[in-house]
C-alpha cells in the first residue's frame, strides 16, 4: 500500500492525470485477493495516520491501483456536487456501478468523468 502511495504522489507531480491512471491501471495482477470494501477501508485508515491527510484523489488512486493489482476492473471516477458552486471536484473508485470508496465515496456527487 505504501509503495502505491509513493508511486501515486510521484506520478501526480510528473504526469497528467489520464496518463497516470493509465500507468496505474496497467499493472501485473498479483496472487493476493482481498474483498474490495475491506481494501478500501484499509487504504483509508492507513493513509490517515499522522498530521497530513491525503486528498481524495490520492487515496482513490492508491485504492484504484491496489484493486487493479488483484484483477478487479476498477474505475476512477471524478465528480461534482449536484449543486456545484465552484469547480472543487471529488474522486472515488467504483467496481461496476458499486461505489467502493475510499470513504466517504461518491456521496452526493455527480460523475463528470471516468477512467477505466
């Protein structure tokens, strides 16, 4: 998980988001398998340690990579609140049509783009 976090942090600095998602999504499938909801909670809790809390995009990208590593066809989704007053977006991960998180997940946001 921490290696994925480092890859995401470095990737966000050096690549445009579509290229980073493509790079994170094309990863070799590992032998381990964890329930997606449990993995989501583990990402959320692990990255909440210390005074610095990662933004939703960083947490979602870490979860996205870990799910893709175990063979799940996860999608990174970015959306806005239904009554958006600015361009402050929110990111979460979905499997099929199911919101996987990390918490708080989709909430009341409307998807504006998806990255498979």
